[in-house]
């Protein structure tokens, strides 16, 4: 057996990296979503939160997340994906456990801010890792697969939390401690298994050649001001500003939507949420697969990415009717289509920085986009809280959710029409 062969099989170790990133995203979204699952039946009644109180908690989380995303983007470009994701994971897990000590809304805001600081590093480091380990033709698929972990986290949460809180009768505080302590096991696995491709003894020569098959970067560093001047930076960042708030809304308000409009509770809304996020998984992988398949058949990069995003944008449109249909499962089916569309669109948008920027700048661009996505989420959270307290209906909210993807694609096409790589020599 050669020194670059492993039990994982020749030429496949990059998918082990994806598996690690997938697992990190599962944990990330369990930690992120638990407050939304516990809100209708436990946290809101116990602490007397209004819809605006809850919106403010969400907004503070997103503010910290946005700023951290920007910081970690640049930070990860300097220290690499291994340290970046390891540090981010440690911060967000400790913050998650700290929820158990919260006694009032101020405490919840404090721990959600800390959670946002940690979770803001998750995606910049993960995209950086994909850029290091995959050629352009495989990045959308790899991103779609690890991004599907967010949906698995959202699936596990409404099943795991009732088991701990209700079936085991341990209470909502214990659920934060138990989940946080258990997920810490990921950290040593990441530390032992992740290295740069050239430093990893399990990477075969053939796999290394595939990973490094793209033309080498012309320059090793790209100043922040130069990144900010690029139209491609704002194509990605404004796309994130428009679509990220929709996903935040589903994550933090979907249990409330099912409780408010369908009379479900902690024990009964689990199955609909599981179905919705399973569909999201399919969308995430399918969206990445579609553009990767088109590239494999010879389509230009811009056409492959934008065709996939256009199909996803069309699939999101029916969600405007989700609050108006009579049956629970009709509403669930429409939301399934919308969340799958979001994840497919997102998997392709996430590849834009790696497609056009040198590897040394990818984390920075991801950070800028994540910050704007967080800002958009803050604005939308306040809008959602305002609508629910004044109108008391989700229809205006879903109308926004269904329309933003086509707008985001128009913005991307306008600012980055050809997906041409950045020319640093100009």
C-alpha cells in the first residue's frame, strides 16, 4: 500500500472532509434551532415574551452572527480552515450550554450573542475547507452535501428536544447541557482528521492531482480594499442579503407557524418539521448536483450556476400561498418546496467566491456576504415580529419569502454576468 493510500479508499478522502463539515453543520443547527422549538410551549409562557421580545432576541443573535461572519472570513484566510472551524465550534458549543443558566430576557440575549459569535465562523471556515479540498467542478456538490447537514440538524432538533424535555422529564434547561456536552465529541475528530491536502497521508497522488487541477492562483494575497472594490464581492453579498433572511425566518418561526395556525405543540410539530427539512436536504444536494452535472457536460460555469439558481427561484414562488391553504399537509408541501429551493439556490451561490476569487480571498468574501446576510436577517426579524403583533398573519411574510430569489438572481447576473475569475494583474 502506498504512503498516500488509506482504508477510506483511494482518491476519496476529500469526502471524509465533507462528512466532518456535514456533522459540524448538523450540530450548528441543533444549537441554533433549539430556542425556536422551545419557544411556543416553554420559553414564551415561562418568561412572558411578546413577539417583539422574541424578535429582539433573534435580532441580537443575528447582529453578533453578522459581525462574527465578517471577522471570521478574514480570520480564516489568515489561520486556515482547521483552526478557524475549531475555534468557532468551541465558542458556539460553550454558548449553547450556557443557555441553561439564563433567567431573563437579558440573559438570553447575552448567550445568543455569544452563540452568534461562534456560529458566525462555521460557514466561512467550511467553505474555505471545500475550496482547499475540491476543484471548481465539484465544489457545488460538496457544498450542497455539507450544507445538507443544516437540514439534518433542523430535523433532529424537534425529535431530540421533546425526548429530553418531555419523555425523560428533564426540563428545557437540561436539554441545552446534554446536547452541548454530547456534541463536543466532534472537536477531537476534526483535529485528528483534517489537514491540508498535501500534508495528508491518506490522499492519493491521483486525488491530489484532481484537487489541484484548477489553474493556480496568480497572487497569494488580496487586500481587503481590493476585495471590496470587486463587483463579484457584491454579487455574492447582496445575494446573501436577500435570501438568508428567508432561511432565518423558517428556522426561528416555523414551529410558531405550526403552533399558531395549525394548533400543534412540542410533541406534534416534530413530524411536519422533519418532512420539511428532509425536503430541504434533497434540494441542497440536487441544486449542487445540477450545476456540477451541467459543468461535467461542458456548460460554461456561469450558465451552470445560474440555471440551477433560476430553477430554484421558480420553485420558491408557491410559498406565498402557504398560510392560506386549508390543510396542514398542503402547507407543509408548499414549505417543503420553498426550503428545498432555498438550499439548492444557496448551494450554488456559496460557490461564487471560490469560482471567481483566489483561495486566499475566499474566506473574506464569504465573511462579507455572511455579514450582509445577517443584517438582512435582523431587518426581516423585526418585520416578522411587527407583522405577527399587528396583522397576526403569516401571509405578508410568505409573500416576501417567495419573491426574493428571482430578485437575488437578477442582482447576481447584473454584477457577475460571466463568473470570470478575478484578474489580480490588472
